[in-house]
C-alpha cells in the first residue's frame, strides 16, 4: 500500500495553487489520476518518483518511508518504473541497449529475454529508436520501465499521441503486464474509454485538491451500469422521429445510432460525453457526469 499525505505549492496558469493530497493506493491496483490540465496530476507522479520534493507531508510505500520531514529517498532507491509522454529513449542506443541500461543488475539474463518476448520486441532489438514507429517506441519505453523490476509503475499519459488502433493494442499490453506482474500502477489519463478499461480506482483532482475518488463507474456515470459491451463516445446529432429521438454517438472512428425516449432526451444534449451500453442487444446511453 502507498500512503500519501503531501503538500506542494505550484504555479499554474491561473496563479499559485497548493497540491494537497491525502489518500491511499492499494498494493497491486491500477489507479488513474484524472482531472483538467494543471490540476497536479503529473506533479503527483514526479513526487512519487522522487523527481520533485514535497514541501511537507509523508509518503510511505509498503511500510518503507520514502518521504517525511527527516527522510527523502532518492529515485534510484524507490524501485519505480516511469513511462513519460515523450518515451525518453536514448537515441544513440539500440533497443536492446536501452533495455540493458535499465535492467536490474541482479536479474537473470532470461528475465530480459522474457520481457522482450512478452512485449514482442524480438525483431526490433538491434534498431535505434529513430528507426521504429511511435507505437513501437512506446512499447520499448514500457519494457524499459519494467526492466528494473519496479514495485511501482508510473505512466504519464503514455498513449495520448498514438492513433486509436495502436492505443487499444498497447492498453491490452498494460492490462497483461499489470495482471501478470502484479505491479502497483499509477496512470495519468484524460481518455474515458482508457480509464474505464484499465482502472480499478480513479482519483479526481481539481486545482491540486482530491475532490472525488472511487471506481470509474461511480465517478463518471449517473447510475450503475451492467451490460456486455460498453463504449464511450460523444453525442454529435439528435433527431426527432415521431414520438422517439435518434441519437448519433461518435465512438472513436465510428458512429452508433441509439433510440431515445422523451424522458431520455431531457438529460442529454449535443456534445455530451456518454457511454453506450448493450443490454440484451438493446443499446442504452448513460451520460458522463
């Protein structure tokens, strides 16, 4: 478990604010930090990594104090893996050299080979980052973060710059890694579909404050949902046809049409973020809060 109780003064676009967090993250869980730009999400990751020092408070990871008024554990002592938005690979090194640089020096060589296989990097190990695609670079960045056998994995919007198909595939990699290696993971994301797919818990930040926390369904939707298929999207068209309404929902690159009643339409308008849920082949819409 990670026990976090920290304060840090920050400068934001609207002026000075204080990041003030008091929360716990269960061991082995995948938690997403969610909120508007400038709310303190990336700063929180950097504080957990030891790259930024809080002004006061404490961070305790599995009973070991990482930070308090008398202690500041350096990043290399924290057993963390960090995946940045820009990948941060060494451009002059091959993919294998990038991985070996981060590899746990006490680890067995077979562990590195297994990591390469798990991330499907076998055909890329002799290339340099400039010679592979963005999606492949992100896979390498994820593998490099895991090479040191971290106890905490920090992901700062790692998939935001990728197209939909690659992003979905890498989400599957993250789920696979998280389940197989049982690493406590903290993710920063603005993508509701990604959050719903990956997260056990969401911490919602606004202007440095933790305003809400809970399971994704509890935070983003008006009611509990059950259904075999769930997709997040945006209302791009509403048309009345007799006594019913037809809502067109944009879901990634596709559109779905859903029949709504007069009472449904009172809660929904153009531009709203929604989840389309299939119940017994009958699609239903839930508005995102």
